C-alpha cells in the first residue's frame, strides 16, 4: 500500500534520514521505533508532503506521491496525527472534528457518520464537544487529534507518538483504541518510543537509529531481538 | 455639548475608516504573519480606481466602488502570488523588505499614471442632513453605516461559512491546517483578496471627505499598524475596537487639545500601549 524507496531528507547540511526503505501492506499495523531524533517524525513529514525528500521516492497504492502537495496527499488517503497534536486550540472540539473532514466537506451525511463514529470511539469528546480544544487535558487533546485525523477517513493513518506525555492508564486506553481502529479496517503506521506497548499491538516494526533503519522484522522477532530489548524495552 | 456630540460623530466616522483598513492588515498578519506595509498602497489605489472609473467612464459611485474592490482585491492576490508566496520559506525580514518595495513601486506607479496632484472625489451623497441635532453630510453617514455592514458581513463569513472557518483554522494553526488537507495556498490568496477589498472599500468611502493623492496611504497605514498593535496583532476585534479608539481620540484631541497635534495622538497611544500592555488589548484571543 505504502512504499518508501531509498528515502533521504536533509535539513540544510544535516541529513535527517538516509536511504530509508519501508513497506506497509493494506490492513497492517506497522510501528517505527527509535529514540528522539532518530528520524521517525521526519519520515512522517516526508510522507505527508510537509518536508520534501532530497532523494528517493514514496509510492502510495502504486503511484508516486512525492511531488504532491500536503492537501493532495490527505485527499489521496494518507492522514497524519502529528506529535504536537496541532489542534485548532481556540475552536471547539466539534469544530476541530468537522475541520478534520475538510476533504469530504461536500458530503454532509458522510461527515455526520464519521462524527458519530469518532464520538463512539471517544465518548469523552462528545461530552466536551462545545469546549475549546485548548481547554482539554493532554489525553483528551490526543484523542481529539486522533479523532480529527479519522474524520478525513484515511486509508492510511499515521500516528506520531500518541503516547507521549500521557499517564500510563491513558496510554493503555490509547493503544486499545489504535488497535480497534486497525481492526476496523484502517491501515496504521505508528511511531513510538514506547516499544513494549507498541509491539504488542503491531504486526511488524522498523527500528530507527540516527536516521537509518537498523533492524526490521515482525513484532515477535523484535520483541525477542536482544539489541531491541536492551535499547528500547529495558529487560 | 453640541461640539462634543459633533466630534464624537466625527470620531466614529474616522474610526470606521481606520477599522476597515486595520482589519485587512490584521487578517494578513494573523493568518500569514506578513506585516504588509504595502496595504497603504492598496488603499491609495482603491481610491484612484474608484475616482478614475467615475471620471473617465462616468460610472455610478457604487459601480465604481465595486470595480475598485475587484481590481484591488485581485492586485492583493497578485502580490501574494508574485512576491509573498515565493518568500514563504525565507526569513521574516524578507517579507518586510518586499512589502516596503511593493509600497514604493505602487506609489511611483500611481504618480506616473495619475500625476502627483491632489484630487477630490465627488459623491452623490453630498447633501447635509440633521440628525439628533447634529449637522452631518450623507457621505459621513454612509461611511459609518457602510463600515458596520462590511464588518458584520466579514464576521458572518468567517464564523458561519466553511470557507471562513478554514481561514480561522489556518490563523490558529498553520501546520494543523496542512494536516487536515486545507490548501494553504488558496487560503493565502483568499486572505489577500479580502484584505485588498477592505482597503478599496475604506478608500472609496472616505475619499469624498478627504483628498486623493499618491501619498494618501502613508499616514493611514502607519496608523493602521498602531491600531493593530493597540488591539493585538492579528486580532479581529482588536482591529475594530482599536480603530474606533484611535478615531475618537483623534477627533476629541483635535477639538480639545490642538488640531495641529491630531496625527501625533496615534503614536502617543502606541507608546502608552507598548509600555503598559505590549501584547495589545485582545492579544489574538478573538480569532
């Protein structure tokens, strides 16, 4: 479904990711592991079209999307939920969600259906629908960010560190929801530092280190890989 | 008492014009973070286009305003496409330099096309009427009512239409707007279109009570910057309230202090607001 072929991104003279090859099949939940600055977010930005790669190509459903603008990539079905959440903080929860359905704005009933689906996934958002996004707690904001991304009906949902800064109990809920979204048919690409939790729900994973993929394999293989265990699971 | 009400009315009129100009400036700043010094030139061109269409083609005042709104709005879009969009990833100082460059260019162009003479614009609304014991011209009434109508329309557009909410979304979080698939180029062009249109309306309404000349935008744009600093950079209510505050202070200052110092009041206000509340009255809460 998605294939990165020898993708490199540079910020000035600094190479953020180098010759990254990643493949995601339809229906999979794939996780990118790695510490801060390893290149996960840069990879996401390149896929979303926010950063342009200096080398390599990105194929989505067989077609190159590397030259497409960010809004066209969203239209094609790749939606990112970014690490900083990037909500419209002075808009209400429901306004944020409706804005998430921007690419489907003409199909009013479809937007309504997506909205009730998101409220069903995250009942707290319905409760707080007329509050401003900025007034929500960190966990609720993260739910809203995921909900807003789902409103665009992505074929591929990219989640950048959804567990960052959240209480352990909330993290657990968050991963349950991500698994549910995946089970209901959305392909998910997840970037995480929380390797243990992420590998439990993922099919496969890639480990990033200083801008390159160093280990790849099924979740089972990664969970039992000594280097991965040492570096990211701490056992 | 009589003088006071008369001056309050004058303040309202001047404030209406200031608010309209400041609104266009604050929209562009709030959404695209460009301090558009060339906005004063758009204001000046708005007046010239209206004047020319009335004199040269005998157009009706309203038709001339409509043409001016379209021409100057499109000029705003052109400015965004040709100058500011290519500078999107450049350091912010480049926007400022470019804006001043456009200002100088457009002023020189106006001087070339229409000459440096001061011209007056005639209006079909020259008659004097008596309202609540005040003697006012219809044109001044028109400025007040016109400004309020435009502001209400702008408010409804931003708050009640989907296109309007994409503008607000981009003002609040540009990256978030990218993520939901908003075409930020289109929003940028639309913002410049509205900004140019507002400048044209302000100039066309106020020219019959002022004069039209190539440098007419200078003081107006400087004051508009004072207003948006006063109201909070990028804040819409800030631009409106700030415009009226300046309008009232100027007309009252001109009466009770000295007419010669009227243009200084804006800058005294600027110093006061920067010392007391540098983030401005509204600090963008209203967007």
